[in-house]
C-alpha cells in the first residue's frame, strides 16, 4: 500500500499516525465484523515479536494446536412402562431404537476414502479467526472458531458417498434390557455405548431407559412393603375366620384371629417387594382390617344380638375360655333359672317403657288442653 493512498485517506492516516504501518496492514481498521487471518500483528507492532511467545501460540500469535476432532456422541432417552409384577420380580424387554452410528465406509471422517484434506482458506489452517469492531471507545477484537472448518483447520475435498460427508448414519437397532427386581417409577437404567455416534469417529453416547410402573387395584406400594385393605363382617371379627386375599404372587389365606378390632394390621411376611440390588431382602404385605356394620338386620338377627347384649351386661359373663364340663341335671336347672330371670327382667323393662309412654301421653294431652282453654 503506497504512502499516497494512506495520506489521502483521513481514516487510514489517523490509524497510521496512531499505530504505524501495522495498523493499516492488519485490516483492524476495516469495517465492523471483518475477519483477520493474523490478529496479533498490531500487538507485535507495539511490544515486538519477543512478546509473542505465549504458550500454545506461534510467531503470528495464533494457537498452534487445533481443537480436538474427537467428540463423544449425544445420550438418548427411552421410556418404558412396566406391569406391577414386572417391577417386583424383574423382566427382560426388547424394543427398537433409532440412533446414529459411525459410517463404516469413511470411519466417521465424512471424507471419501483415498481423498486428501485441504487447508481451510478462511483461517489459513489455524482453526481460528478474529472479528474486529470499531466503537466510540476504540477497537475491540474477538477470536473465535473458524465458521468454515469448525476449528479443524482443514476441510473435506471429496465427501463420502454413503454418509454424504456427515460421518454417521441413522439406523434402527433392536435393544434388549434386563429389568432388575425391585424397580419403581422413576428408576433409570443406563446402557453404555447405545447413544448417538460421536463426531468424526468419536465414541458414542449412552442410552438411558426411564421406567414407569402401572398401578394395580387393591395393592399399594410403600418402599419394599405392600399395603392392602380387607373388609370383614362384625361376626367374623368376633369369632375369627380365614379369608382369601390377593397378593403379587397368588391368592393366599389370611388368618383373622377372634376379637379383631377395626384398624388392626395383619402381616404376610416376605410377600412384599425385593430390595433393589439386594433381592435376598424382601418386604412384607400388610393388610389393614375394616369391619363392616350392616344397615339392616333380620328379626332373628336382632333377637340374637339383643340376647348377646344382655349376656354381655350380666356380671361374670365374660369369663376366660375353658373346657366345657359335661352337662348335669343341676346345671340344666341353673340354665333354666337364668333364662327365666332374663325373660322376667325383659318383661319388666317392657312394662316400665309402656308406663313411661302412657305418662308422657297424658302430660302432653294436659298441656295442650291448658293452651287451648286459657
């Protein structure tokens, strides 16, 4: 560039006066956003070439080592819904997965076999460019990755025909995963190396399988324990019985002891969920007892319940269970005498109730007469 051209341009002359010849040659005074292949000429013009000896930089000031061309591929997520029994006892699942795999022809380079890479014309093989902007506060420069070669410093001269220069191809593959016993909703299984292939032959990512477990009616899960509710009649609660209950394995017998109270919890040991990664440890199945009271009963049932209620009120009627002695004439007479007394007391109660009702009717009638005549 001749001195006349510089002196005739006021802007270039100002740069020359301020920065010298390097201020004009390096194009830092150009338009905003201009790429420069050697961004450190101006720096050397002020401080000399001896100051350019930073680690990882050549004499021109660019980094001599290009960025790594091997990049790990992306991870993939896949969702699976399991049945309740599969989550408890474990299972194997097969499914079809679509992911990227490295091209077998070019080994992930994207270049045609036998072709040669050429130096990037944008960055001159350095993999970096500098963008300069002129602001009211001065000149600002920013070094970034070359947009043409992506930081490699080289570009493909001939692309691979099979992958069209991408280095990878999308294919469908059958994947088999083993579900361990004891998993739950939100559990994640990792399958190494089954994600997308990395760039330029880089290692593939991983496959992450997210699990969701279906619910089953009548059984709830609490950690490694299972919870259920069993409804029985008040008679079964008093006398005790054996009921059929649903478990994760099969229908089992549950022993209801006599005198069971509402809210009591009965346990079937080792019928729960195996502990994850420790299947030898297994939880229990807990059954909460619910006693149902009928809204209506027959006349015979009412008679029996009233007799039971009268017996429970009799002092000494609740005695510890013991073997029944052989019946004797004396004991039969005592039973007859107790029955007669019970019937007499019931008759007296009924008579007393009738007298109270009669008295109430008389009083109500008298009050009504008084109100009407006064």
